[in-house]
């Protein structure tokens, strides 16, 4: 798979103090100072972005978040981007232009037909790697950030989810394709907590972070596993919290109480951004810290 570079004016050049001498001005733009003797890559991972409320929140806040947390790579789950179901090319391109670098997805990615051709052409939008081999798009992305190789892998669970291949077996086959890349982020799009936790343990020490998506409810179990993998069962939802996991509460209640209810529309108001920031040692790929974010859109 071809490697894509996301290095541009947003990223600092990684240079250690020994490369330039003690007299260098590390306060000037363009320098990144080693922390505790190693270079840290800071990765922002945003949970399921749902419909217009979630999109607008990301569009309006992603640059602030990048600056506040000194983010090197910004990832978001986009499967609910367009009205709560799938993506459209124009919406994805707006978010890429705003500061998102890579988009993961899940079981809703192909709900809109325009996503099929777009995902073939846009390598920074990925779908679950454990979909059938002839599925359009790729299950992982490989790129460069500040000259450091980075991989983002998308998996989907099988418990209470649509049919897919075994994510444990598939990720075992994906890892060799990542070669010598140390910084590896995995989005495990799954319903069952146990399946996500199991994937965290399965990949501990082999990837930098395993974060869950899909349930739209942020969990409070962030930690660094013994071999250096950051873990969080679910990032949570970026969107409107005035309904039911991003959808209009009246429509969802009707679906539970009526046999003829229509498809739910997205809700409005009480918008929050749910995400995590992971600090990763670039030389080893081991996570140093994971921090949950849950921010009102007005913050």
C-alpha cells in the first residue's frame, strides 16, 4: 500500500537538540523539543461524528484542539457523518481541509452509494479491514507525520454487529504489512465491551493505541496496558446529546413503541465533542499517556 504524507504547514519538523547544538532557539516556530529524552507524537482521535451537529463542532473546533494540545495527527470516525449514516465526498473534503488527517468508519460506511466510489479514490478514508477482500477501499492507512511513519487500522467487531470476518485473525495479517512503522493506531468499531477489551489485550505491545467506537457513549476506562498500548473502550459520540445517541428522541421512542415508525432523523442541541489525546514515543511506538476529552461545543 502506498504511503501518504500528511506533513504540511500544520506540522513541526522533528529535530533533536543534539542535531542543532545547544544554542538553537527551540521557542521559534518549526522546532519540536524532545520530552524526557524522546520525541512525542500527539494524536487526537475523535469519536463517531454524527450528522450536522457533530460536523459543525469538528469544523469549528478542530484547529483550536490541534493548537491547544499540540496535535501532530488528527483522526475521526466518520461513519455517521451524513445525516447519521455514511459519508459524502463533499463533507469529507470539508473536514480534511479543516484539519482532520485520517477518517475511520464502520458498519454504516456504505449506506450512501456515493461513498463507494469516493472511498476507492480517497486513501485517507478507511473502512473495516475485516470486510470481504473485494470491498472498495482499504482497511488501513500508512503515512508520514514529521518524517515518522504512522499507521491507522480500522476493525469491526462481530458481536451484535453485521457479518464480517474475524477481526483478531485479520489484524494478525495486517500487522506484518505495516513493516517497521512504530506508531500504530487501531479503531475497533464494535458493540460489545468484552470484544473491545479483548482486542486491547490481544494487541498490547504491538500497537500504540486501541480505541473503541460505535456505541456513542464514552467510557471512563482509559489506561496504558502493561506493554505500552493506550486503551479506551469507547471514545464516545461527537454530536447532539439532546436525543438518543445522536438521533431525535421522538423518532427513536417511536421505533421502540410502534411497528410502523419511520427512520430516525438526527437530533439538535446539547452538542459535545468526545475524543482522546494519546502521547506516543515515536522511537518505540509505546504510549506514554491517554487523556479523554468531553467538551461542550460552546467551550
